[in-house]
């Protein structure tokens, strides 16, 4: 691993005190950074800000306090479609505001189901076979980006703008075209692929050029950053030096910010689940019948490799009957897209097959759950599982891998089986997690058996090393680090446009 979390956290000005004060310090850093920078955050969907609703993903957990305490504005889609009017529904949350926008009906499907999720998503995950043949959705993608930029223009008096994810690659260019001269940063939650893969994305050159309107481009891992650099060289003939590329609109800094979780919160939730056991977990444990519990938690997305994982379990059970029960939590995702509906059907078919092949009347090897759990419930489930199965074909980071580790019992932890193609594998190495090729069920099967039989001493050693890394760079460090880097853009003199470079 050459993402050096420790030095990055220190470079950002953090000192590690005791675990008890660490989080408070980091939250303070985060708030100070955000308060100095009167921020606008833009993402496709905004957080619900509802303490009773499960928070899916660390982003909500990280940015809700920033908005509530620093006065930031968080803008995104309302989830409703409109006729193209720019009216923002604004709600106050503490000192901050959430601004929701009805995206125009005319372009929504082409933007969301089409270009963003049927072209960019599979390409960014290096899965060309999953890319839709039709390429005529690019215009809708651009139109929605323009629409969101126009709406965000009313916040131009703010100090900086932080844009999230592949839905909005050209948004910074749109804002710049409108005359916004404040620093604009972008963080990509997905991977960035190699040049050969990117070449298959229609208009990839134009898209990449538009990304250079951002002052700061953030990636999850060094692998992504290297690929982006190779793409700049191959597709635009641009080099970057010391993490800076000079494009038509000035300097763009490119850096990694490997997203984290709040490990202390997960550990606390997991401990509390022991003191007051969740009825679901109690019933589940009774159903094991002497088998060890493995857990998978994913959106039902073909990138997550759930099908290969189930095939691996089939192999384990053929060799060692009744040895493992898999709790697979898989919430429906993007159901309006054909590829997702088909994948959901395929996974359900595989689950039935394995349960038929290896199950008994009173015992089933796969418990398949499609409803969401709260983060507290998830922590209890992770803790109960001897094996965490995180085997995506490709993943930006994968927060489940980190959550599973954080929730373990320090004296008797479980083992993480991790895809070598998840961003998390750049954090956790082979001495810590059991790294596997997610496309090879036999490798996953071998790792499941190894994990099930691993001596406690080795499990403790591996777990401790992973937990230290999680504590060194939490989700709060991640946001503070990005905001501080964006802040630097404010005092950096922007380069004079040199449009000839890209002509
Ligand atoms: P995702 O693809 O959604 O995120 P992941 O990183 O695993 O993947 O995050 C999923 C989050 O949702 C986790 O916090 C998990 O606990 C939660 N979750 C999933 N299923 C749930 C369920 N049934 N009930 C409750 N909670 C559930 C994208 C990228 C990733 C990147 C993240 C963050 O694809 O690569 O790690 O953003 O940048």
C-alpha cells in the first residue's frame, strides 16, 4: 500500500491523541475548515437529514454535520421530475441549508439511466460488456449538467463549490462558463479506468477536457490517479507534474482522498448490540446450527460480484457440508435499468439453487435479505459474522469492508475476504485481509475456508493492523482534508487560460 494514511493525516495538521479525544479533534478540524470556507456541496441526491432513517453510505454521515454546523449549502436532485423550471426547494438544517431541484423530465432518463448509469458507470468500473450500445444520451447528460450549473449559479457568492461523482463530470466547466470564479473541487467516488477502457466512452476527450475546469480533482486511490494521468497523456496529450495539470482553464490539482468511515461509531454500535441484542440477530444465530456466519452487504449492482460469491459458497458447501451460512443483504438499486433487473433475477436464482442443493428442511445456507438495515443493526450483524465477504469486480473504495472491520470484537475478530479490485485493497494488504480475484469463485471459496479455520491469534493480528489504519484516516479526516486542499486553491493564482494547449 502506498497510500500513506498516517502521513496524510499528519500533513493535514492532525495529531493523534487518545482514541477518546481523536474524533472530537477531527470533527473540530472539519468544522473549522468548513467554516472558513463558505461551502456549496453538489451531489446527485442529497442526504435525508432524518435521524430515524438508515444512512446508506458514509457521505451522508460525513456531510450532514458540515452542513448543520458550518452553514454550508448542499444542493442536489429532489428525486422528482419537473418541467425545467429552476425553482429550488430550500430547507434549513441547523446553520446550513439543503437545496433540492426538480430535474427536467425531458432529459432525466437519458442522463441518469442512459449516459451516467449505462455508459459511464460500467466504463468507470472497467466492465465494457455492461455498456449500453446506444450512445445518444450524451446530449441529455450535458443538458442536465448545464441545468444544475444554472441553478447553482445563484450560490456564486459562496467561497467554494464541492461537486461529487460521475453524474457531474462537466459541471465545473458549466459553472466556469457562467463566470463563477471561486474554487471548484470534484471528488470521484467510483474508480477511474485505464486509457483503453476510457476510449470506449463516447466523447471521452471532451469530458476529460471539461474536468480540467475543476481546481481540484479527488480520486479514491493511487490506481485511479495513475489511470487518470495515463488518460490525460494518451487522450489529451497533457502531462501532469507534481500532481498538477495545466489545461485550457488553468491549473488543476489531482490528488487521492481515500474515503473512510467513522470507526468509533461502528465499534460503539457493535458493542451496544451485544449489551442489547437485536431480536433479528438472536434468531439468526439460532438458525446457524453449528455453521459459521459469513456476511455480504451490497447494493444489488453487477459490479459487486454477488453472483460469483454465491458460486464460491456452493463450492465450499460441496466440500464441507453445513460449514457456512451466508447472510447476504442486497438492497435493490437502479431498478429502472434493465441490466439491474436482470442481475437481481440472476442472483435470486442462484440463491435458490444453492439453498436447494445444500439446504435441509430446517437449515438454509443462504439467508437473503432485500430490505435496508439501520447502521446500528448492520454493526451488530457484522460483529456476529466470522467472515466478511466483500468481493466486488471493481469498486471505488467499498465502505462495507471498512465497516465490517470496525465492528469486530477486538479479542475475537472475524476475517475480511476482500476483492483485490476494491479500492479498499489499496488500504488493507494481504497481511491483513484475505485478498481474492472476485471473478474466480474457487479463489473466494479457498479464502472462505481459510477464514473459517484461522486461529484467533492471527485473526487478532490482522484485525489490529486494519483497525489502526481506519482510525488514522476517518470519514471526518477525509472531508476536512478535501476542504483544506480546496481552500488552498483560493490563494493560488490561477493560470492565464492557454487554450492552444488543447486545440
Ligand atoms: P456504493 O457503491 O454504494 O458507494 P459502498 O462503499 O459499499 O458502495 O457503500 C455502501 C454503503 O451503503 C455502506 O455504508 C453500507 O453500510 C450501506 N448499505 C448498503 N446496503 C445496505 C443495507 N441493506 N442497509 C443499510 N445500509 C446499507 C459508492 C462507490 C464506492 C465508494 C462509496 C463511497 O461505489 O466504491 O466506497 O461510494 O465513496
